[in-house]
């Protein structure tokens, strides 16, 4: 089981807790985690990434095992700590301004 931490606005939209668990078959990557998340919570489709292109939406960041993996390839395998469920995959809404 993969643990995913969601920001408050996505929790509200999905009517779920801050941390959810999902099942990923095969390699654990940003792509497969987000595919499984959207399959379990279809109301989140289009909120974290574009519907058609599957590109990350602006001001959304991803963290895995304490590291910002936002700009890594969506098909790169995530750390073993994420795949084993020891650490959560975090989706964070970035804040802009000064």
C-alpha cells in the first residue's frame, strides 16, 4: 500500500482524510501513484495534473521521502520508502508571493 498525503482543498473535494492509501501495481512512480489516486478518487482528476496531457498543474509540488521530486521524470521510480509504505508521497499546493 502506498500512503499519500493530500492538501486540505483536495481532502475536501475527495471527502477523505489527510492521508489515504492506494494500491499500485508494478513500478511505483509519480505517474502510477497519481493514476491510482485518480482511479480511487475520480473527483480529483484534473486537479493535480491536466486531464489530457497528464502534466503537473502549476503550483503543485510532489515530495517523496523528504525530497522534492516535482521536476523529476513522472516515470522515474520513487524511493523504496514510498513503495513500501514507510513514508508517504506528499502532494503540496505551492504558495506564490513575496
